[in-house]
C-alpha cells in the first residue's frame, strides 16, 4: 500500500511539473527572443608599456 502511495505521489509531481513548465496551461505568454547585439566600432589604442624591475640580492643571509 505504501508503494502505491509513493508511486502515485511521484506520478502526480512529475505530471504537474510537466504541465506547468511549458506555460501553456498557466496562460502566461512565452518569453520573447533576445534582440541582436549592436554593431560597435573597434577602437584602436596605441600604448607602449615599459616595465623595469631592479633585482636586489641580499648577501647577508
């Protein structure tokens, strides 16, 4: 008897999830599609990066 109750609850939950997930039974409108992204011009940036690093070795250790 418990197995029948568990299976019926499982079938009910799967059925209710299946019916409510599409939106056709709830009356909600479907989600609109995304609009296309705008066309942007590529910016050219000229930049010179200079990295200088001084290495100090401590010979006292």
